[in-house]
């Protein structure tokens, strides 16, 4: 199967009046009719341009590498595991922002995508004017969720706050626990954490269970929120990957992707593992 983008518009700003650049968009969707529809919608806007299209994950990666892009509109159904795909795409060196199109209302998928750093989530039935508004808001550095998605995120935050607020005294973590928690809040999986701290995945899982009990949290999402609100891991330095592991491996890319600063209390600090699993 071809891996090149299925279509591009290389006129990336001809006629720009100098007051501001176009928002450059790649549309990655399995359905040609949906891609064509979005091109027609954005063609009516003076400040948005579709610079590339893709119908597979490989084509999407190729388009991102080839074209300077501000926003990727990514269909969740493009890959069996959209969450992991998003994590990989956000590790690209560009300042790419991702808006995920979901097939319908899905609380678990919404929270999972948002905690991974997705900048916007819309349903496939989104109204054209709302999608245009979403693209503009995301391009301006804001996050976008529909009212239902906002309620889900707020409920997750409130549940975490209710578990940790007031009932327990301030808990002190051991240096090893603090180090592991810091890795979690930076989006690392247990395997990478084990490599960095010089232990095994099982030991990391055991530490996390103890931390959950200590802090009164139920999962990695609640742990990240608790740590941000209570400054648990502020100024904690995470050790680098061992040289023999980092060189020429995917772990090196993961390290590069997790070294940036936190830009959003809710989105950028959300860790990548499923909230109900330690592995």
C-alpha cells in the first residue's frame, strides 16, 4: 500500500496579507467523502488551508514529515489503537496540535486521549461551524471539548479531589517513590521507568500500588492531577536512559518526547497508560 499523502495543497499562503499566517491543516481520515467535505468547509474560510490529506496512519506520518503543519485532524478509526498512535505523533519534533475525530460519545476514549495531550476532540457529527471554531481555538493554543467531554474531565478531576482532599494528612513519599511518580507524570510507561531507575517493571508496579494507597488515588490520571495540585514532584530530576539502551532505540524517542515542560494542567501532564492498568 502506498504511504504517500493522498492529496496536498502546496499553495501554503499565497496572497497572505502579512497580518497573520494561515492555519495549515492535514486531514487524516479513512473516508474520501469526509476528507472532501472538510476541504470544502475550510475552503470557505480565509484563514484555514488544507495542506495535506491521508487515509492511513503511514500516510499521515509521511504527510507530517513532508509538510509544515499546524493542526492534524485525525480520525480515531484510522488505527486500531488511536491513543498509542496519538502518543507517537505528538513525539514529532514539530509543534503539531492534534484534533481527534471520534465516531461518537465515548467517555473512556475522550479521557484517555485528552490525558495524552490531544488538543481537541470532536464527534464525527460535529457541525461545520463548530469544527471551524475548534480549529481556530486549537491553533490559538486553547483546548477544545464539547460540553459532554468537559463534564467528563471535570468529573474525573472532582473524583480525584474528593479522594484526596481533607481526609488525609499530607503524605511524604520516599525518594524512590517520588522519582517513579515524576516519571509517570511525564508520560512514561512502566518499561521506560524501570530502565531509568534501574529496576524491573514489576517493581515499578509495586511502587505505584503503594503510592496509590498512600495518596488515596485510584489510577494514573488521578495521580497526575494530585501531583500537579500538591506540587509533589516539583523540581524532581528524572535520570536519563542508560546509554546502551537510549542509542538507536525507540526509547530514545520517548525520552525526547517526555522532556518538554508542562503546558496544560489537564492535558499535557496526563500520562499514557490506561487509567485502569498499571502495565
